[in-house]
């Protein structure tokens, strides 16, 4: 309201400001006296009063017109002027506030326009890059065109940031079932501190077990530390071939979070254990999510286009992560459908008490039209039930046209074989990893609750 009233004031000042009466009256008072003096050489005593009180007809009409022109505008101007007089601020301050307010409004409008334009361009670029599934081309014979490459198969190019390199060694003693990991030295590490140096140390552990984590000493203000430390891990030969050794180089900070410089991941199944391994490797960008063995889940999918029915059968799970103190869990499975990245429908299985290998064989049927199946994502999550505290997520995966790898392959097989159940095992992933990839929005409102 304050800005509206200031706008009206500005209009009054520019458009409806009346002529000053003194300025108008000065014209008839001067002009007749000049004419009388020039036309008479002997002015009489009564000439001057007559000249100053009698106005020419044209000038009188002019004054009358200006004083009576647009009475509505004059009334509005008088009303606004009376309001402005009540404000305990000088007029220049009011005009300055008005100008600043208009400028802020214009800047906000400009920012909104720029943001909308950038958002539209980003969506357009993502739409052009995304490979959508065309269900009209599914003939039931092949699924090659429907399967996107897995993350590990994508080549991200050669423009990588230099993080330095690490010299390490690997040795396995089969008689003692002992793996020795040596951290020798690092070279040309990335500078993380303001002075152009770092305080590096190395953290070493094995995946997927990650039961033991060891660290080297911290070397101050250097980019070429010589660690020369060895760490031993007890592990069987069968587990060794399924494990990955992770070596992460950190920059030590006393009062803040330690910054990661880079990491190495060596799959031990590819190592020749006939001799000691010692080699240099370039540090890679750290993984966004840690690989962890969360277990597996088996379920089948069946879609009938003519009946618009999607059937999900949760069969069983195995090797789930223990969440309770006793080394077991109380798992149940939640089945959720998301339409256009919005939560849509959900069901859940029964709870299996104190087990890491539950068997369910429970079926859930959803009404999904052929048009909707092209925009649906299926989210399967395993939870540990707690009677007192909040339930804990044990693992999650999602399938659909936005998935990749084995998840997309399973979804494509279901679409390629209508009315036929397709079962498959899947490795569970971290809930945070799936949530960051899928980015589900709020639940779709019911039809009778829509505002229109």
C-alpha cells in the first residue's frame, strides 16, 4: 500500500499539478498597466485603479479555464497531498524510498525471469540427452534397444583433475590367510591448504566387509610424503577374491572436516598372488557412495496391457545387513510406485522376525494403464522393523524407464513379455544413493482433493 500511494503522488506531481494562483494573477495585473501607460501621455488619478481591476475578456477566460480544468484530478491531488503531509518525512526522503522500492521490484522480476529461463533451458538439454524408451517398438524378441549402459561402462572422457599418485604393495600369505597392504609413498598430491601444501595421511580398508579400518601417520606440509607403513588383514582365499582394497588419501584438518584428496580401489580378484605386487597408480576421484554389501532381493514382475495390471511378487531376500544388537534383523519389504517422479501407490509385506534371509512369496497388483507404464518407476526397499524406535532402511533399488543396468534390463524384459512373470535377483543399494538418483517429489493428490 505504501508503494501504491507513492505512485499516485508521483503522478500528481507530474500530471495534475495545478498552476499557482499568484503566477496566473500576475499576468493580468501587469499587462493592463503597461498598455495604459503607452497609450496615454497624461494619466489621470482614476486611470490606474481602472486598469488594474479591469481584465481583458480573453485573459479572464484563460484564468477561469485553468482554475476549473479537471476538478476530479484536482480533488485527487488535494487528497494525496493531505496524506503526504501526515507522513513525518521530508518529500525528498519519500521520493527516494519510492525509487528504491521500484528498483527492488524490478530486480526481483528480472531474477525470476532469468531463473525461469535457465530452468527451461536445463530441462530442454536434459530432455535432448535422455534416451527415452519407446514401448511401441517392443516386439518381444529383443531388449537390446531398451537397455542403457551401466555406470561402469560409461566413458567420461580424459579431462580429469590431477590428484597425485600413490605407491602401494600387496602380498597374500595363504598359509596364514593374511593380506598385507603396504602404503609406500605419494607424489605430486593436490594442494588442499591455502599455503599450497597439504597434511596427507592414508586410510585403508576392505570391501564389502569393512570390519577393519587402518590409517597411516599424518605428514605435515608436504605433497610428497613417504609413509612406508604396512597393514595386515585376516581374510580367507575365497573371501579375498570377492573383496576390494580401498586406499583413500586425506588432508588432515585439526578443527574442520578432513578433505579427501583422492582414492585407489583395487579388485583383488584381478591380482596375481604368485609374487608381491608393488606399483604406482594415479589417484582417482572419490566415489560418491561407498560400496557396501547390503544383501540381495528376488522378485518377479508381470504386466498385462489389456487389463492394465502390474503384478509384483516379492519372493525372498538373502544376506541382509544385521541391524539389531543380536546380529539379526526384522525385515519387511515396501513396494512403491512413482508416477512422473511423484509418489503414487505403495504396499508392504509382512514382517519376518529375527532373520537375514527372509522368505515372503507375497503378491501385489496395481492398476497401471499402458500410457502410465511408460512414466512409472517401481521402488523396492527393505526395512528393519523396530517396535520402539524408527524403522531403519536396509537397502533399496528402483526399476523403470529411468533406471539403468540390471534394473532397466529387468523392466525391459517384463515389457517385452506381456502376461508372463519375469523373476530376477538384484543387489540392494544404499537408500541415499537411490534417493539422490530418483529424486521423488511429494505424493500425487487424489482426484477429489484437487483444487480444480
